[in-house]
C-alpha cells in the first residue's frame, strides 16, 4: 500500500513542523511553493520513521526531496530505498544542495552522483542593493523608477489585503490575457498558481503588494519568508509593460515597505529562459543558490 498522500492547504502545519527543522533559502522548500504547485507537480508526502518524505511526479518522472526529520538519516534513506524498490521506480532526489549532498556522501561514500542545474539555480540578492539601487550598475533601474514616478505622479502603494484581493486577481487575469498565457501551458499554470496564492494568502502566511496609477492596479507582487530567517522569497511579480518602470518600481517599493528586516531576497530561478535570465542578472545577484539531482552511480 502506498502511504504517500496529496499535499493540500490543510497540511501546512504538518509540513512546517518538518521542513523548518532545516534552514533553507531556496524557493522549492518554501511551504507556499510546495502547496501551491502541488497540482502541477503532483506533489505528495508521507511521514515514516520520524521523517517527512516528499514526492514529485512530473513529465513521467518521479523525484523525491531531501528527507526532513529528527531521526537517523541513514534509516530515512533505507526507508526510501525500500519504497522505491516496492514501487519499482528509480531512487532520484531533486532539489539537493551542496550541504545535503555532503551529509548523504558521509553516510554513503561515492554511492551517489549529483548534477547541478544552472537553469534551476535561485537568484539571491542583497536587500540593501535592491532597496537603494545605488551606483553605476543600477543606473538604468534607477532611471526606470524615476520615470515611473515622473509619468505617474498619482501612483500609490498598497499591501495586498482582503479588501483588494479580488481586484488583484482581476489584474492578474488581465495580465494573462495581454501576454497570451492561454497559448502557453507553463504560463497558464503559473497564472492559476498565482491566483490560488492570492485566494489562500492568509492560510499560507504570504504577503504581497500592489501599485496603482489612479484607480488601476498596474503591478503586483507576493511571496513568503524562507526558513533561514534571513531571506524572503518572491513567488509572483506581474506588471503591465505599457506603464514605464512598473516592474522595477513594484520590486523596489515592496522591499522598502515590507522587507527591510531581511538580509536577502530570493527571486527564484530563470528556467533557462534567455529573456528571464537577462532580467534577473541585470539586478546583480549576490549569489546563486544551486540545487541538483541526486542519482545512484
């Protein structure tokens, strides 16, 4: 009998109990991500031998996350090996960082290989850099922000609340239509996830903000704290490109208003998309948080 069950919003407290036993700054281990993307990645979990096991099934492949628990990691791997044998599936672990790999390699020397993926590396930025946009390297960003302010003197900033959630969802849907998301399954999936994130913002302990120009919402953003206590993860950020500077403005304003108590901002991966990589690199990350796929040699 397979003891894995689908992750739902009701599992937030259970997942948090185990996930927060380790310090994370990558987006894949944030609780909001695990829950919101569970339909897309068919994410399931099981608890056995004092460990939390998470399973992803996507593109006809099954991967597991690093086991989280207070017990013996070797026993956790033995349990997982037994499960994979019973299910007749290869044992592959994804979202494994270098610290996790070192722990695994200490127990099983030279048994596993890890392949890191540049496309899946999270971009981590200094909060102070994105708040101040100081120096020559941020000159263009600062100009975009100044242009937004000059062209939109009646702009305003609001934190996402119960009062403006429906209006924000409407803006996301309009953004989707303007960017032809329905023609791209990946974009369409992201929009669905973003809308569910807005609807379940309170349950997932996420915070977000919007920018208005007059009465129109022109940009939104939303995310949650990482488990390391120093990093905030931005999950969603949408802005209309017909409003000059809306993207850099929501980025900076959200940090200035909500995130100054953090050291770092995680703006997630680029998935190998050239335009997205160029945009993320233009903000000059402090470092990339790499994770990889673990397989037996």
